């Protein structure tokens, strides 16, 4: 599945219109046509800030959007433990 298809599938899974998704992207404003072009695969290399904003709004990882992972959610990594004070 390509990037645009992943974005569109997640948007539809969440029952969001393009306008609603754009609103959820917060400070990064994207027009409806730009999102349509990304979903349709006409924009092959969206800007990094657009990918990050889309990932946050869709609650998926940027790796998933980019096709680097087939898992929508990033793996949970345990927090590193702080070393006990010595002495």
C-alpha cells in the first residue's frame, strides 16, 4: 500500500472528512486540494512537517505513513531505568 492509500485508509477508518483531518493537523494548515493530491499519489514527496502532522492527527507513526512499517502504531519501548545512586 502506498503512502496516499495509507493516509486515506486511516482517515476513512476514523470517519474523517478531509476538512476534519486538516483541522486536526493543528498549526500546519494544508488546503483540501493538497491533501487530495497526497492521497491520490500525485504528490510523491510531501514535506516532512506535513507527514508529521498527518501522523499525529491520524494517531499513527510516520514510519507507517511512509511505508517503512506495516504496524500503524510504533512499538512500545520500555523507558530506560535511572541508575541507582552510588555511595
